[in-house]
């Protein structure tokens, strides 16, 4: 069922792939390009999200809601789902507002499943 939600996210223009990863780095589900090591990327992004989470606390921003890593060729957007993180990988030029809206809608469905 999670796979179906990720497939729907991936249909959005500019989305390269998506995944749900535990905050412990464990891969839950993924729909990533075949040349991407989902388990490795999941573990690394979970660690990055954890660091951002601690930074938010330290600088008094409150509980983290989302994080974004922007690279030369695209972005990794991450949104909190309790013990899990929804990750969406995008192309460089993408409508971030649309991606965030789709992610928020997906979170409601994911929360009902896990």
C-alpha cells in the first residue's frame, strides 16, 4: 500500500523518486531510480534529518517539520511522520509549493497505514 502512495507521488512533474524511511535509518518503502541504492540513501538522509532535528532544537526553532537539501542537480525534501520520514527527490527546477502540498496529502494516507 505504501508503494502505491509513492508511485502516485512520483507521477508529479519534476519528481525523480520517493521513499519512507525510519528515523533509525531503516528503509520502509521506496520508489527510486534503479541506479540509486535506496538503503544507503535512506540511512544517509535519516542521519541528515536527525542532525537538522537537533539543530532546530538547539537554535530554539521548535520541533522540525521539514528539511530540504539542495544540490546542483536537484533537491531532497523530507517531512516528519512521527517515527518515519517521507523523502521526495526532485529535479533542480521544480514547483516546491506543489511538491510540499502533495507530500502533506500523502502524509495523511501514510499515517493511517503505519
